[in-house]
């Protein structure tokens, strides 16, 4: 069984807990998620099964969207509501002050990940070291915030809509916002509303997933792995060209998707076979990741590559 699931992770479960549930339901051992959500967070968790685990790295690099609730005036050890309170302060912040502070976080910024995180230092998770009372200096990392808007104003509670690149910690964003305002803050709640192509409106709950697997109707939630590359043009190849691609060979195709540097490749009959790339629009396509074998290519008519924006 292979494919991609868009799961609405419930409150209280770790991302690994969700993976374990999918393993149990599907009987598939090769299962992985494409971006951790903390137990206190809910929302879109993209889970890959079987052959689809090979596209996990591409999905991890996707843009994410969140709705975050931030509590001003309270700083915690974990930068979220799970931690112990470190400091409390009166909140006399105005809405314009918050909006001005938010603007300073948009774009490429340096962000220090939370001490309580799954990042490793010397082979150990930072949260294990933190729980042992071991102080660790965490180096800042460059992340990108594409959009950051104030969506709710109920001081000391503020709601934020965030669109960001991979590796961004919303807990750290809440912490840094509090520092910028001089009152401290922590992340009170978080919901991921989108991860790449996958939106919360089309996510399934674990209860829905369990019901589908018990009735043999899980296919309605299991999406094909080429969904990960829907934003790329599609090249529909002849059988001869498709075989060359799955054998790791280059193909000419300048007339197909002339400006693109990446594309999806399909064999006759619509079977997704590979992700293609090239360094320049004037050179041949190379298979970057292959998902089929030569014997799976239907021996239909030969011809040249043509391009499409759909499958």
C-alpha cells in the first residue's frame, strides 16, 4: 500500500503516535510524517505510506500555514502552555504596538529554536537535555516568515495567522514576540491549516480513517504520491522515453515545458514514473527520483514529450 494521507492531528497525540495508528490500520511498516506537530498542536499532518515515503523530503520543504493563539505577559520554560511559568508581567500593550512588532518578523529572520525541541546536540534530543537540567546554547537558524497577521485581539490573548517556510518554530515566534513587546509571551494553542498542497478543509480525522480502513474504503483518503508535485508541469512521455527515464537516462525535451527546471514525468496510460530536473532550460531532462520499473511501462505508441499542468 502506497500513498499520502492528509490527517487532522488531534490534541494530545504526538506526530509519532499518529504514524503508529496509520501503521496499525494499514499494515504498512514504511510510514512517516513530513513535519512534526507538538502534542498541544492540531491540524494538518501529512503522512506518507510505502513508496510515497520517498517524497517525504520534498513535502517537508513545503510552506506551512498556522493559526496561533499567543498569551502575552506569561513566559514559560517550553515557550508553550505545557511548561512551567518563569515570569509574569502586566500587559499594557496596544494593538498598534503588536502590529508594529509583527512586521519586524516578516521575511528572512534569525530564530533560536526552543530549548525543548526535537533538535539534537551530541546525539541527544534537546528536550531530553533540558529535562535533565543541562543548559545548552542553541544556535540561531535562518527561517522565513512569508506572512504574519494579527487575526484576533483579546488582550492578553492575541491570534496570529502565519505562513512560513520549513524549520520555523511557532513557539519561538511567540516567545520572541513577547520579548519584542517587553512583556514576555508563550504559545497557548496552535493549529496547522496548510502544509504545501494539503489543506485542513480536506484533512481526515483518525476516527474517519479508522472507519475507512475497517470498511475497505481507505482509498478515498489515500492520495497518489504525485500530489506532492502538483505545482510542477507534467510531461507525458512516449513508452520509449519513459523507459529511458526509469533506466536513469537523460531525454531531450526542450519543446516541453520550455522554461521549467523541474517536472513530473508520466508514461503512456498516465502512470507517474519520475521527478525530472535540469540545470538550464536548454539542456536535457535528468531523472531526479524514479518511482517505476521498466517492466511497468505500457508498450504504447512512441512520440515526443508533451507538457501539461495537470495529470
